[in-house]
């Protein structure tokens, strides 16, 4: 097989399979960690550099702008609180996309999956509003995960069964998701006379606590909630799942080389469906943050494209849960800081944040080229 | 013409090239031989600007030249054909050749003009390649000639060929050597890496031997012998033919009856007993691949007819996994495409196929991978099969071709197998390792395992098979005693002439 075709089949060179088996020599691990971190860090620095030049060209002071951006994202408690809050959905969608990548799938449909999940979660929260919190919170969380998983399973099955490409199908499912959720909201779940397309509120029992209610010193007005803790746990769980279980091995093997996976007695079709389901479930967990922890209802347009930003997060985080966590926090900080830049600078708008994000992705994507130049990835005979 | 002077290159703590000096005279065919991992590919990739040397210099026409990228090399008239071709399958020959030949060509692509030049080059060197043909319709041998054309089109004066014959059938090798001789006549210089000493003797003018990253010696081909080269390469006497006791066949392990696959396999029947090696000889592409994959459970059930009995049990409905569980091991012909997860570690590769059961997994649930036993298994494979470098954390990609092969064979031996399906076990493997692999296969046989060996090397099947069948156009055309049959007889059968006339 030609090498070029080989790359195309393998599709995502960044989805590298390597993960340390535990207990290898520390120095080697440390070196590897440093290597892994170098490129994302360089990419971020380069993005800020170019962004700074842009700011200067527009006519504002880059140093001041960045001081504002970073300062507002890291101030205590509001800056940190909001940064973590904004990061939460991105952790979920970043994990979702990374899970797909690891199996060689590009799940563009996290947006649709989280939309469906948010609606279904609100539906459960409304329909069983009178149950106790003990019942309702686990139930609604389960609905969030299951509905996201189900929505993603459809393109998974289509790919496994008929070989139709997941990118196209997940994009289509995004449109269907928004349409279905809106129509159902409009017809069955809207408050009489409400001008906004949103559902009734969910039952109080389904509200998950805000961090401020648990840890004193953080004001409860900050919407950071237990979903963040769930997100961090999800990162840890995903690591264990992918690298410590036989199921994760099978998913990674499929992503790394489906031919070899098949040879190793792994059903590639099953892995595709499984990876899509897990990916969708992770995307669906966004509903825990947005519906159960923040707005307490579904409303159309609640997601500023979390699903698509998740692709960037996964890319920057090198499809590793720890990387996704860090990348999501970074993006969360940018979102938070962007608001302040928008308001408190004369000329720069919060689009600066979008530009920075785009630049980071561009530089991360350029990594493959750098690596080649350094003669690191070339294969043997 | 081309000279490498004191080239040193390290990968991590592997010293791949250690002060390598090679002088290639203009207009000669220069062979480079050496064990797997000796550093041959690395040295040549440095000359081609693919890797950058840590120290040392490259001289072209006597002048030191900085070669940092393949572009620099091409500008100096150096071309390289890698063992794994770099062609876009869905494009035509001409498009592939023009692609990236000169900067800016993508905009003003003059395919037609290029086609003319390609045609005349093809005629000049008797390559018989149509510039309009689509790559995926070409045979491996033809694709290789397209790679040659690509280098010639870029006006290469020096052609570096990394194991060009490993993928060719014996007939194709002969044609290929004709082409190389013609190139030499036209004043081109050729550097060829190969593991086959008879090829070195047949084609080259001079030969350089490498071991452990160092150059051990230069010889004029006319003044050396296969035995001397082998000794230099391996550092000891090498048995070019394994010694084995006569087989002691036991009960029938595998019994195949009228196995057919549309257009590929035509009513194949045979049995293999415990403790014997059944060889299948044949020109590649006559159904060997399909036969092995069908037996391993990698061909859709609906595509096959006939029956496969393994150890008294009909298995043609069983999945690849179930067959492995019964003790059917498989060494695939294409190790990188089928046999390995190149980016995964040696340890992770050592459990492929058994990753879901004891001892790879642990705990009551049987879900969690068990590092300690995985590492122990990898270590057994590494030690038992001399995989170098002996580091289970390295990605499989970092191993040289022969070591990748030893890793796969070692993994399959760990199963442990009752039946081993093994295809092209020594392709691209050095002579020391060939001897080693052959001894392992014979030892496996002696321990009572049944072995089905498919190989395009006639030498190989006649040397280690106890019985030999010949396959042609998806049919078994005859069986011979490998100790008695001559190569001519077998060759005739491989070409479709049947010895025992069973016309129908
Ligand atoms: N990209 C790489 N990363 C790490 N190690 C490498 C890399 N490429 C080669 N090596 C190591 O360098 C050594 C020399 O490898 P090289 O490929 O040059 O050997 P070779 O002589 O071509 O062997 P073969 O006959 O098996 O192709 C080997 O030990 C190999 O493992
Ligand atoms: Mg090599």
C-alpha cells in the first residue's frame, strides 16, 4: 500500500496511539511528557504573538489587552469560577471528540448529541418534577448520557453496517437534532405566551448543587456547579477506559490500524458503534452542566457551538484526557477573558478570542510538518 | 560520485550509524548488505535528506554538499525508491510522476508534455509503463518501475533502492536486474540494499557490508563469495540451509475440503498432520493470500464454500477470535498492514489477539489490562526471538523490518499454536534471522505443531517443508516431495504446467 494512502486511511496522525504502560522508567516518561507538551505550548505562544500583532495593528496596546484577558480569567473568585464553568462543557465535548479520534472516527456531531441530550434531560426533569432529588438527579443524568449516546449510535451503526461516512451523517444529525428539539419544545413544553423558544423549568429536585453551595468562600452567584467535578472524573475514567481496559485496547487498535485489529480478532464494526456511543454519551453530559446545573431548562441556542469547539479542544489536547482537560481550561479562560476584552478595550472585540483559538489550532495542525522536518516520525522498512 | 564520510546518527540511545564511510563509484551498481537494524536504510535516508546526520558529511562529485531535505538531494541528482512506495493510488502514472517534481507544477500542470517524456524514458530503459495507467491497476512490480521513472524524470544520476526485490517474484527480479544493467550502461549509478546474497553476486560491482551501525568492509563483488559476505554480516558462520530431522507426522490437525472462493480459490483440498510442515509454492497472486486468510477466519463466511475441519471440528463458521482460541496462529504476509499496530508499543503489540483474556487481563471482572504480565509476555517474545532493540516500550514503528517480523512470529508462538499459518515469514529479513526463523519453525514442528507455510521463495519452501504443494490460479496443481523435486519441475508447475496430468 502506498504511504500516502496509508496516511489517508489512518486519517488522524495526531490521534497517536502511544500511551505509557504504567511503571515505565520515570525519566523516560517525563521526557515523553515534555515532548508531548512542547508543541501545544509553542502553538499557544505563537498564537498569542500573532494575536498581539493584530491587536497592535488595530490600534490597541497588546500588553494591556493580554493583561486584561489573563487577569480577568484568573481573578479570584469570579475569574476562576467562570473559567472553570466555561470549561466544563468543553471538557465533555473535547473528550467526546477525542474518543472518536481514538477509534479513527471524526465525530462532528457532538453538537447534535448534546442538543438532543439537553432536551431529553429537560423533558425528564419536567416529567418527573415531583420526584425526590435522590431519584431525579441520577435519572436525569442517566437520560443525558443515554440520549447523547443513542443519537451518536445512529451514525455509528450506519458506518458499521453500510460504510457511510460518519462525518456526513453526524452533520446531518446535527440539523435533525435542533429541528426535533425545537419542534417538541414548541408543541409540548413551552410556557404559554413565552416569546423565547424554551421549555418549562425542570423540577427543583433535579437541580444539582453549585460549588458555591458546597465550598464556602465561593459566591453562589457563580454558576460553576457539580458538573465540573463530574467532568474531571470523566477525564480520569476515560483514561482508565482507554488505556487500562481491554475495551479501550480494542478501540485504540481499531483506530490505529483496522486491518490489524480485525486480524487480532477484534470486530471493527462493534468498535465503531461502541466508540460512537461512548463519544455521544460524553457529549450528552454537557446537559448536566447546562440543564441541571445552570439554566434548569432547555432553550434553543443554549450551546455556542460547544460541539465544534470540542474538536479544537481535542486537537490541542492531543486526544488525551489530561490534554483535553488542560485545553478546555485554556479555552474556558479565553472565553471568560474575551468578555472583558470586549467591554474594556477601545477597539478590540471578543472576536480576538476566536482568532486566538483559530491560530492555536492552525499551529497545532502544523505540528506534523515540524515533526517530519525533525526526522522523528518516519517509519521503518 | 556519492560519498558518505563519517556519518553518525543516533535515535534516542540507539546508535543507528556510527562513523559510516561509503564510497560509491560513478557508473557502478553498489550493493549494501547487513543484518536487520544494521543501519542501511538510515544511511541511505541521510544521503537522501530524509534524516539529518548528527555529524559527518556527504560528498557529491567530490564536493561536500549540505543535504537537508529530499529536495536538496533531488537537485543534486540523487533519487530514492523506498520499499513502501509513495504513490497516490487513484492517480495516473504521469500525475504521480509530475506531482511535486518541480515547485509550482500543480498550477500549470502539463501532464501531456510530461506524458511524452515519461514515455520516452520508459522506452529508453525498457520499463514498459503507460503514463496514462492508474496506479491501483498496476502490479507491485510495475508500481516499482513507476517509482524508478519518478526518479529518472527528476534527472537522478544516482538511484538509491531500499530492498527493491523484496516485493518481487523471481521472474520480476530478473527483469528488474535487466533494467538496472541498462541504467548502468546509460551511465547511472545505482545503490541497492538487499538481504539476498545471490542477488548481490548477480547484479553488483561492489558491495559494502554493515553491522551494528558500522561499515565492516568493502569488497569488489568479483573477489568475494556468499559465504564470506554472510560471515562478515553476521559475525559467524551461517548455515544457509537448516538442518532438520525427518518429520514424524501425527494425527490430522487440519483437513480442508473443496474450499472455494469466487474467482480466487477453486476446490482446494488437503490435510496437515501434527508435526509436519506443509509448504505451498506458487507465484504470488495465485490464491495464497486468500487461502491463508480464509483459514484464519478473515474472509467473510458468505464468500466461501467447502469445509475446514480443525482438530476434528468444523470451523468454517467460527470468527478469527474463536479460531485463535482453538490454537490457530497466523503470521500474515503483510506485516505492517495486517500484523502490527505500528504506533503502539512492542508490549501492546505482543498481546494483539489475546488482549482480552488471561493473562493479558486481570481481576475478577477480566476487564483490566495487567501490565506486569503484558510486559513479561513482551519480554519473553523479545528474548525468545531476539527482537532488537530489546525495549518493550518502543513503538513497533521504530523497529527495523526484520525485527518487526520477529516480533510478530514471537507473538504467534506464544499463543501457543496447534496450527501455524505462516506467510512469507522471511521477507525482508536478513540471513542470520532467516536461519533463526527457519530453526524456530522446524522446532515448532518437532514439538508437534502443524505448520502451513506459504512462500514465494522456492529456496525457503524446499528447504523446510516436509511436503510441498504447488498452487496455480487458485488450484492445487500437484504435490511433490521437496527433497526429490528439482526447481525446474516445481517452476513448471508454478507456471501452470501440471506434473501429474489431471486434465478435466
Ligand atoms: N525513526 C526511528 N526511531 C527510532 N529508532 C530508529 C528509527 N529508525 C531506525 N531506528 C533504529 O536504528 C537502527 C538502524 O535501523 P535501519 O532501519 O537503518 O536498519 P536496516 O539496516 O535498514 O534494517 P532492515 O534490514 O531491517 O531494514 C535500528 O536499531 C532501528 O531500530
Ligand atoms: Mg531497512
